[in-house]
C-alpha cells in the first residue's frame, strides 16, 4: 500500500469538508495495513483518523461555536 498517496487522498477530502469520505478512506487503509501486518501503517492511519476528528471538532464542536 502506498501510505503517502492514501494520506494525501484523505487530506484532499478533509480540505473539501467531506469528512465521511476522508474517514472511510482512512479506515479502509488502516484495515488494509492490518491485513498486511503493517503495524507502522496502522499507527499512521490511527493518527490520520485522529486528525479527521480534530478537524470535525474545530469546524463543528460546541466549544468552537460558542
């Protein structure tokens, strides 16, 4: 798996505000890494998913909309 290209695709979705697609791509990539027993890839996509959640929080979270 090309982790860099998958991460770039996820970021493109986040940049466009399509968090659903970003999360799906990141989760699919995480699962592919799991199947390949690529723990470093799994860890990277967990970080990416956390980034998606942070972006959602920044845009929609109540602390930011008060």
